[in-house]
């Protein structure tokens, strides 16, 4: 076994790991809702701040 055999094994294992991650992310339907919620996390604090300050989505004061 030389270095090229080791490189081939590492390449195959890495590719199989990549395929596993792709399958987990796109193939498992139960993950869709969880991923969509996680995608919105950066915006949740901003939305809560706007509501607390009484601003609309454009940052303008809501008409009372």
C-alpha cells in the first residue's frame, strides 16, 4: 500500500460523506420544516424589535 492508495481511500470516503450530507439535507422530508425555521433565525430578532417599537416592515411608524 503506497501513498496513492491512501489518497484514493480518503477521496472515496470524503465523497461518500458528501453524498450522505446531501441526502440528509435534501432527501429527508422531515428536515424541511426545521431547516426553514433555521433559515429565518437571522430575521426573528429584527422582526421582534420592529413590533416592540411599533414600526412596519419599512421602518416607518404605524398609523394609530
